[in-house]
C-alpha cells in the first residue's frame, strides 16, 4: 500500500510541474493503468536491483528541491529554458 501512495505522490508532483495540464492528465491516466498491470513485476525487479530505490529517491529529492525553490521564487533552469 505504501508503494501506491509514493507512486501517486510522484504523479501528483509531475502534474504540479507540468505546463500542459491536459497532456499531463492523459499521461497520468495511462501511467495508472500501466501501474495496475505491472506493479508486481516492477516490485520484483526493484527487489532484485536495490540501487533502483536510490535512483528513485534521487529523482524525488530533485523534484522536491525544484518545487521548494520555485516556492521561494528561485528558478532552476532546465534544458528547455532559454
């Protein structure tokens, strides 16, 4: 159950960072469908490869820092910024 909560948290974070909300809503619906059908296989993969957990945590920290800095009105440029 906690895995579902954390994956849903990641989806909500991604929607918060999106500039094109309709596209992101479609992506979220597709992602939830894929998650329902592949959760067990993904869980087994993560159990066999524990470094994937560290990679996922790194992404969550990166997104968290980005959201926090945006809240402080400090923009972190990405590859699409000019």
